[in-house]
């Protein structure tokens, strides 16, 4: 069974609160069930011998997957004050828990979870008589639990230039942010946190903070935007000992511009350029 319950209310002009609570289900798709085995190689850190190894890896589908079930809660608000046209501020808190989550565990995570005592996953890590890893199998599987929670927020302001000068077009200022409090998986024995640990699993690792700031102009024949993106620092992998493990914070600047050029009395051609 799945269900969803939600409510929205405008408490006073321009201020709207909202929340949702749901139970969600998902069965495995054809790729997760029946993808044929593929071959690859990975460089891993073996925690048993504390050495770096280059290991054969097989990955593929798993016809024995169980459906996953999730409980989701969100709550937030939107504020657009009538006295300040074009201003919008919204924020939402989310909390998600998935049981029997269908996923793949990276080869490094697999070895770590086996080392920490998960005997079921140890069946996917093969070693020779000397205890050296010879092969890993990273097919789709059901983990015990997946949990995440955090906050998404945005502040924006749109201003027609005619308010200040006798020019057409409008300016748009936007600040967007995402804060992740936790994102972790539990295999029944080991819990691994993926916030601030980008390399644990390429599908799960996330920074704690991501912030985008942009200033844009939009007119009839010309438009431009300057955007800054910030990603907070973290580690490549917090579950193993690595040299140069730290990833510093990064900021990126993007420039976007467009111009409409008349090609005939009735048609125009748009020329644009992006620098990221």
C-alpha cells in the first residue's frame, strides 16, 4: 500500500505553509533484475591487509530483489510579501527513510562492509589462499536502510529596470541553497555516512552545502546572467586511510549571454554563448 497526505494553508497574505507525509513503494525495474554480468577492474584499499589492490569486478542484475518501501516527510513555507512585488522566499525541510533500498554498493564499500562483519556481503568478496582479494561482485542488492534529511531554500527578487531608470527589461537576483544533514545507509551491521565523503559511492556521496548565486538581466533583445556555484569541502572517502584524502571547497563562475539579431523585418535570430 502507498499513500500521501498533505496540507497547505495561507496563514496571512503572502505567507503560505505546507507539509506532506507519505508512504511510497518501488519494485525493482528490469535492468536491476536482469542486467547481464559485466566485467571491470577497480583499485581498492584492502582494510584487512592495509594495501592498495587492483581487482577484477563483476556487476549485474539480481532477480531476488525485494520491493523497497519509504516514508517521507516534508514541511516548509513560501513567503511572497504583497508590499514587495517580485520578492519570494521559500524553504523546505525533508526527511526520507527507505527500507530494503535497492542499490549497488561500490566495490570499496563492499570490502569495507565485509571487513566490518557483514557475512552476507562477504560472499561477494573472493580471496585466494593467501587472503588476497581476487574478485568482487557488485550486483544490485537490498540494503537494510537508507536515510537522509536536509533543507532546500531559495531567495529571489525580480525588479523591472523602469523602477530606477528609463530602460526596458528586468533584473533577477537569486540565492539557492541545499544543506544535507545526513545521508547514510545501513546494511544491518554497518552504517556509512555519505555527507562530506564524496568518493564512498559515486551514486551517494554529497557535500554538506551547495549554494548558487546569480544576477541576471532579461530584455527584449539582450539578456545575460552571472552565476556563482559553491560546493563545501569534504573527503574523498572517509571509510579508508588515504593520502591527500581532503577535498577543499570549490567555487565556480559561469557567464551566460544572448542577443536577438534581426534577419528580416519580421524575423530575428538568437545568438548565445555560455562560459562555465
